[in-house]
C-alpha cells in the first residue's frame, strides 16, 4: 500500500513560522543582553554566575514559548493525521504530481529558450 500524503495545514505552517521567529528574537535578545552586561561589567562587579543567571532569566521565556508553539503544531498535525479527510485523494495526488511535472517541463523549455537566444 502506498503511503498517503497529509494535506498541508495553514495553521501548522503559521505555528512553525511563529516558533522560528520567536527563536530568532530569543537569539537577538541574548546578544543585546550580553552587550548590556559588557557595559555594566565595567561599572559594577558582576561575577560569571550572575551574568549567566541574568542572561538565562532574560531569554528563557522566549525559548519556552517557541517550544510550546512548536509542540502545539506537532500535536495539531498528529490529530489531523487521525482524520482520513485530511489526506490527499488519489485524484488530488495525481493532479498535484501532474502539475509538478508540467512545472518542471516549463522550466526546462524556458532554460532551452534562454540558451538559444
């Protein structure tokens, strides 16, 4: 039996993108906090443990939120997989494959036309 493909969910894509954006913002926050600590270390006596604790407390929320949103997307995808209506039918799969082949053929003809010009 051929493995059926699950239809793409817009909600899953949105959740994955939001999760990635939150991770990027968390990394940005780490860099700004480190810059702040470098400036503050000159004025105040800050130990390495205090600096690590400050960085962790500043950014841990973003990474936890990103993880929770990612897990929500995975759970949503798993629940969707239980419903047979969320899978591509044979006709839809064939139409999608035909469109993909047509797109590749069009790309090849465009490349050949560019070469001949």
